[in-house]
C-alpha cells in the first residue's frame, strides 16, 4: 500500500528535505519533488501529491500555512519553522518588505508592529507627467483621507498588508541578513525613509516617521536619499516633507538639510492627509499637524 511504501521511504524523504537547503514550498514545488523522486522512493504512480503532502504533515516536521486575502488564498508548506517575514515574502518572487516592517528591521522604531507590509510592484506604465500638477488639485487631494489597501490577510497574530506600489524596478531593495538562516528582501534605509514619508499611514503616523528620522541620524546618507528620491520621480514634492523631517528631528547638520533645498519648491504641500489643525512652515512651504509643534 502507498502508506506502507511512504513509511519505508520516510527516512530518505526526511534526508532529502533536511539537505534541501530551503524552508518554504508551494503545492507545485512538492508535486515536482514527488515526481522527480518517486522511483527512488519506490512510491507508486497512483500516490498523489495531496497524499504525499498529507503524509508529510502527519509524520514529518512539514507544516502548512494559509494566508487568506479577500480574493486569493496563499498556501505554503515549511520544513520546520519559518519566520512570518519569510512566509509573507513567499507570496511573490519579487515581493519585498516595506514601510513599518522595514522601519522595524532597520531599528527605526521602538514598537513591534503587528502589521506586516509586503510590496509587489505594479508593472511599468511609462513615465508620469508632472505637467498637470496644480495647487488646487494638491489641496483637494490632501484634504481627504489617504487611501489604504484592503488587500489584507489575518495570519496568526499579524495583519499582512499586500501593497501594489508604483513600479520602481525594485529601486533601493536590498538583501538583509537577519540571522544565519534568514535573508530578507527589504527596502534600504534611504528608501525606507522615503516610503514612510510618502505613506505615513503605513508607518505608524507622522510622529513615528519623525522618530524614524531621529533613529536614522548617523546611519543614513542624505546624498543617497536625495538621489533615490530623484530617481523615484514622484509627481508630488515629497522633498519638502523630507526636508521638514530632517530639520524637525533636531539632529541633522545644516549641510545635510540644505541638500533637500536644492529641489524646486513650486507648490504648498502637506506632510500628511486630512490635517484638522495645522501649522505652516514657510521654509518648506509645508502644512503639518499642529501637534508636531
């Protein structure tokens, strides 16, 4: 019987996965492994992938994980334990961790966020034009609440937020080694500071973003940050927000802050959306929440 043959082959199967050098598998991965090793393991042609997985889950350290998003469920199998970061990145080969999650990994926050932000970029749609940018349109856009993703899965104690950000060709995405066995795709320090400035709603809010700039002092290259921002080619003048944060942090040197002054400041802008009580920075042509002082 298939079960008996699996039991006989179990030692070889465990050795295969122990020596495999990977943790996470999809259904198709396990189907391929079964078919490639069926003869060696002496498993019958009628032994299905589902049967194989059932036996792996029952009698080995293989584990099953499911992430149910509104329109799709991702099922992953791990040989032993895998971190929640590794599992969420397995959603897509080009996915990377961003915003509050990247802040946490770069030690830019004292919080332990329970929301994990995973970015899978949109396909390239051509260069965006800044010709239609007008003060009235900026004022109207930022008078409303910032749009947020509904593509969320509850995964254990975490909320996994799947973002579909603008295409950047993975600009500023790095491989971060967080342990001997775990390397994660995450935005660089400079790219992270830009992303959380653009989307404070995914980053704990403007107070957390300001603190992130303070934590980044002495670590971040402002020249690299400015160069990355320029390459990202945002329609909105986010350099005004970044300059404000650098100055408000009270740690950065004058010559670092002045790098952001090299960008054109043609419009009044906003630190975040839907500000009820606001102050205005003439230097940065920026409205910001009054609570920031």
